[in-house]
């Protein structure tokens, strides 16, 4: 197992077998929350790596993030907003096909990346490649590559935990943060669930998978396409400690936390714990929506647009 200094975890999953099978074949937002709670760099290093002047980087393509090739796309113009997708998802699946890019590009410079191990980015099989602050640092490295000093930040599920880590340790880089489909970022590791998902992803014969959560994520990962199951298992296999409430002390950045009313991945108590632990955070509950279909009906998008418009 890797160092326990930072967390990668999948926690709070409560679905029955029927729900798990339904999730497995719904191509939607990332189902899993793996908090990548790293980026504990000091202020001087953060300032040194910030690039305040726009670069000549192309609007889409790849860049090197500490030796890992990361894929990114951009749309629109204006104040930047960085989008961070969920576990086993990617830019296209989580943001483009769901209409989020269309929703935002008229008022924002929309920037999205395929996290390492996902989409068109490199997919290392070594668990050490996902340890600690690697995924949050990839977001910061992309911002630096594109010359973005400050941006709005929007993450869903696993991506929301990545964003929660960035908010805790690099608040100076962000003007507002949206955490969608998030559980309790202050909770401890659920290593048993992590292990079940990693084992399911590595199973040679999916019919032998008996854990419904593992089966759900195996089916979802295969349904999305362009996934490397061994790489995703390496992501799921990492573990470490959660964010502490003290890390949000004195925070004065607008934060929106959004939950689907009938989300069966995270309980209302878990999402509320995150909202209550972030100073000034606003919690919105989308009526009748779950973790996968939260964007249907347009209410989620309306809330996001209204929140960004108020900044």
C-alpha cells in the first residue's frame, strides 16, 4: 500500500444489487468519490508555479504533468472555469455529452482535463503514480501550462474531492468552487470498498464478481469506453488521510455544494457534513434526482449558472 499521508478513497456507497447494476450501464457522471487530498505545498511554492500571463498553448491537446501526459480541451472565452470529472469518466462523458460545456462556454473560458488514468491521458499501472497530491497537482499544472492564475473550479464525484483538496490547500488559485455529487470530505478511508472495486476491475471474468458495488463500477468503466481497468484499479487502490476542517479556516471563497435528493452513492448527512465544514458554503438539493441523473431537467445547470453569475 502507498503512504497514508493523503487519501484516495471510495466511501459512503449504499446501493442494492439492482441499483448497482443500473449504475453499471448508465454512461453518466462519475459514480465514485476518490478524494485525492494532497497538494500540501507551501504558499511560496504555489506562487512560484503560478503563471499570471497567458501562454501560447493550443486550445486542446496534451501537456506533460510531472512525467505523465495529460489530455485537455478548452472552449469559449472569458474568465476561466476548470472542470474535473468523476472516476472512470472523462471530458466527453462527464462534461460534453451532458451539456455542461454548452451551458458554460457562452460566459466562461471552459477548461477540462482527463485525469491521469482516464480518457486520453496516460494510464500508468503503478499505484504510486496516483499517490498523494498527483491528481490535484495535475489540475494546477494545467492551469500553469495555460497561463491561468485564477479560475472558477467545478468538480463532480471524484472530481469534487479533487477540487475540495485544491480548495483546502490552494485557495489562492480559485475564485469560486462547485462541488457536485460529493460525500463527506472529512471522513476516513473505506478501504474495504476500495478493495472490492479494485478487485472487480481486475477480475478476468466479470461473472465471478459477487460484490454489487464492484460489479457496478466494473460495468460502468466498460460502458464508458477508452478505460484501462488495470489503471483504474491502481487509482482505486490508493489510500490516505482526509481533509481536516482546520484547512478551511478563514476561507472566503464562494462555494456551492450540490446533491441529488435521492443520491444513493452518498447520504444527505455525508454531503451536509462537507457543506457545514466549509465556511460560507451553500448547499443545494436537486429534487427527485440521484447521483447519475442529477443533470436531467435542467435544475442543476440553472443553479450552477446562477451561482457563477453572482460572483
